[in-house]
């Protein structure tokens, strides 16, 4: 199965429906499989007393509450069917993370191929159960989580009726941008092996290197934040790639996917012709007369278009020459 590439628009539309629609265009142009947004009602997501994260304060200052920030980033509910339609026009899948039960009802009505549990909701048992009851395959981000918390979330989902084959974990480091030293990409395999569930990668680092490395590690799903312009005001823009970088990432991941192959070691057709040129043959090192004993004193290996492979060297040692050979002439049995 091909790696699923998700272009994460998130809230990088800054609450502007026109920018959100443009982001669908960009994700499709880049070659992503899905474009994903975030659906929430600010008053159901945060209280008036909720503080902003450090990276949010760094990006946009501390002159407003988290609730006010979220309110400014919230899209009108009427926008989401328009986004789904725009996706259909481009042949790209529509996804949106729902952060509250009302938003989940809205998103589920649009029949996305996957629903997404964001890292911050991994411990939200009521929301997990509501996702499970919808019986739609789930992507589960694991930023900030311990193995015990991930296990508890999976048990909740399965007890609520989900099948293991409907679940895909996403390794994630919840920081924007996430320092490379904090990415711990080897945890992709740890999570897959620990829980017996495929594990992809949700990338919050700068650049595209980590996403490419995740592909090489076998991640079946890769999610990457993107923005129309990294200099726009907003909490996530600085940790996102711009359109040209998104396209580069998609192409690089697809190339890595091709390069990984099937794991069966064998020479490819393109190599076989080169083997005729690159590999040596057993040839005469000196003039050899018929009946001479063949050995290291009169044989050597050099590149030649015909002749015996050096794999047969020991077979020739001590034999009698069947005829005369000139230097560099392939030796016959």
C-alpha cells in the first residue's frame, strides 16, 4: 500500500474561508492524498481561563487568551461542506480533526475516509467513545503521550466497538516547531511493535527531512503542516512548510517509497548488463602452453566480455591447460 500523505492545513487559514479553499488547491497541486483541517467550537474547546502554549505566545504574543485566539481561527460551519466539495473537484481526500462532540457530528456527516484523534484529545474518554461509535477508521496522534496512555486510549476505542484493523497510530512530538533532537523517529517502530498496529508520523519539525526519514522507516501515513506563507500571523505558520516545500516533500517521499522496494535481494534487469562489464573473468596472466599446470603463477582476473567467473577459480587450480593461451585470453575448462 502506498504511503498516505496528508497535507495538514490545520488552522493556517487564520479563520478565512477563502484561504482555506486556496489551501485545498495547494495541497492538490503538491500531490498530497488528503488535505486536513481542524473543526472546533472555541467555547467547547477552551475556557476563558485557559492559557496559551509557549510556542503560541512566541508566535502571536500574549495579548489575548487562548479562547480568543481559537475564536479568531474558527471557520464558519458552512465552510466545511465547501471544502469537501473543493476536495472532490481536485480528486484529493477531505479530512478534518474534530475537537469536540458537536464538531465531530459535523465532520462525520461529510463522510471522510478517516477521522483523527489529535494528541491533545488522546485522554478524552467521552470523545474517544463518540469516535468509536461512528465506526470510521481512525488516525490517532500520540504527542505528549506515554505508552500507558496510548494503551488506555486503544483499550477504550476497542471496548467501544472499534476493530484493531481500523486504527492507525501516528508518532508525534507536540511542539511547534519541534527540535530535531526531540523527534525520536525510531519510536515509529516501537509503537508499531508494542501495539501491533501500524504507526505513521505527524511531523511538526521544520523542513522536510524528518518526513522523508519517516518514509524510510516504513511509516504508512505521513502528515505535515503547511501554510501559504510562513510569515503570516498565527500560531502554527512557523512550524509549517510553504507550497513549494510541500511539493518537494511529496516527491521525495514518493521516491523513497519506490527506493524501499520489496526487500527481496536480487539483481535488477538494469544491473545485469552492467555486470557483463563490471565483473572480472579468469584470464591468462602469462603465455600458457597446452598441458601447463594452471595456478596463481599463470592465471589472474581482469574485466573481459566473456570467460569464467572468478567464482570458479578453485575449480581451475591444479588443472592442466586444455590448449595454449595468450596473456589476457579467457581460460577455458
